[in-house]
C-alpha cells in the first residue's frame, strides 16, 4: 500500500467528524518517515485546518480532494495533478478523465495561491472561492451546497413553468398546479384573508386565539392541529414525522419520528441575552403578521394583547428548545437509528399517536399496523 492509498482509504465522514484520524493513521503506520521536517509539520497543520475550515469544498469534491491532500502533503510544491491510486512518488499516474479535470479546476479556482498557507490557511484554501462568491442579496449565507441547491431550484423551475402535458406523471402535474396556484395572485386576493384563516385556524381547529377576542379552548386538539399541519401543509408541529429510505435497507421507505424543528436556531432560545436582537425581531414579526390578520378579520384585538401573545409564544418555544437535543449530539447516525414497532412506540412514549396518525393519513388508504416498524431518530434515550 502506498502512502496516498492510506489517505484515500479514510472516509470523508471520518475526516469531517475526526480530522485527527488522518494523522493518527499516518503516525501509526509510519509510512512517511520524513514527516517530522518543519515543512511537513506545517502541512500537517494545513491539512488538519483544511479538513476543519473548508468543509463545503471538502464534501463536494469528495475523494478527489482527499487525493489532492495526499498528493500535496509531503511534496515541496503544491502540484495540481490528481493522482489516483498512486504507487508512491516514483510511479505517479495522473487522472485526466473529464471528472478529474473538472474537480481539479474547481479546487484550483477555490485556492488563493498568493496567500502563504502557513500564515493564513483559510485564505489559501478558500480565498479564490470567497472572491468569486459574493453572498447573494436574498441570502444570509452562501456555500457550495447553496450553489447546488440553486442549480436544482433552477432545474425544477424549468419543469414547473412548462405547461402540463398529458404524459406528465401525476406528481409532476400536482407540482405544476401548485406552482401556478401560488402565482395566481388575483384568485388568492379574491378569496381574502378569511379563507386563509378558516383553512388554517378554522372552527374545526378551535380557531386562532391570538387574533380572536374570545377563544374556546375546549374545541382545540393538539393531535388534530399537529396531524393536520403535516397532512395539509407538510409542516411539522411538536414532532417531526416523515417517510424516507431506511438507512439500513434502502430498498424500502420507513416512517421516521424525530424531534421538532424550531422556528429559530436552538441557541437563540437558550441564550436569549446574546441573541436579544434576533428574539425581539422575531417577536415583532409575529406581532406584525397577527396585526394584519386582526385587521382583516376585524376582531379588534389590541396591540398590547398581541405583544403579550408573542411573548407567550416565545416562552413556549423556549421550553421546547430546552428539550430539543442540539445537533452537536446528533452526529452518530447509528446511535440515532432506533427501530421499534408502532406498539412499542406507543408504550414507550404514551402521547397522542393514534389520533395524530389518523389525521396524518386522512383520505389515504394507509393503515399503520401495530407491528409496523418505525424509526425513532432521537438517540438512545
Ligand atoms: C456510534 O454509535 C454506535 C452505537 O452506539 C457505536 O458503536 C459507534 O462506535 C459510534 N460511532 C462513533 C463514531 O462514535
């Protein structure tokens, strides 16, 4: 096994979760005795930093990047050849396939070779990318994955803007209808706000207390609202439930049960002193929207009452946030994967399941059997 084989051998997941693994592996195997020279030491730090600081690029160009690291570390200059399956320094093969050339060009464009990597590694490794990627005005952050997302959005847009054709799949027809419905502002305006309020918070759900002067809590049902939000609006309320490929058997879909997602990042709720500006902007936003609704339905709820309600909402979300496991403790997908039958789920977490799923599967022929395996994606609690 050559030196660079060891590098390529290490999965990207490992590099991301534990950059030190790269170096541990190397020192254990002692395949590169010159590692202790000053230059090599610097480059070890570089590689470590690259794994940590330029994650987006690292993930996207994938193995080519690991190979790039392998081919550069230990050599005095930074060669741009993509060396695949190198048999050591004597017999290097250069990959010239289209994919390699494109990946290599991507890496070169992302570098700023005028920067000294041992002085400012971020500038060296990402400077070119930063210089050619201004954060778009409509975005608060930008990166490789956002670029990909944008490309996918554009592709989808091309599809939905093409008139419905007879041979379109039903899902595509639905998507085109949905898109055109959203753009039909005249029809939406003609329906007015009452239609919206009825659909989302109508009598069936017990109304929307914030914008009503009187509210009858006895009609309100958490499972109904949570289930209907998912069924009708694909919006998770209090818990997240979704169907997705079974991580351990990708030939089938399973239902995953996960913790709720929050309106703001979890830290904002936990550390409200630091994020005071965000919390108050969020409360203002809630009040602004509710004020429009209050005016449109003519209920005359006072601003003071709306502000109080916004405070209550954030206080409730803060309690939820305290119960939510932070992302930093959700990195081990194996540990998160906890299959159990529907019956076991109900015994372990005795809450509203039957009513909730009844609502989620309204008007479908889905029957959730007691023996059905669900994946609770909530860590081994
Ligand atoms: C992930 O969790 C599993 C199961 O608890 C454990 O065996 C494994 O070592 C963990 N992996 C990492 C990288 O911590």
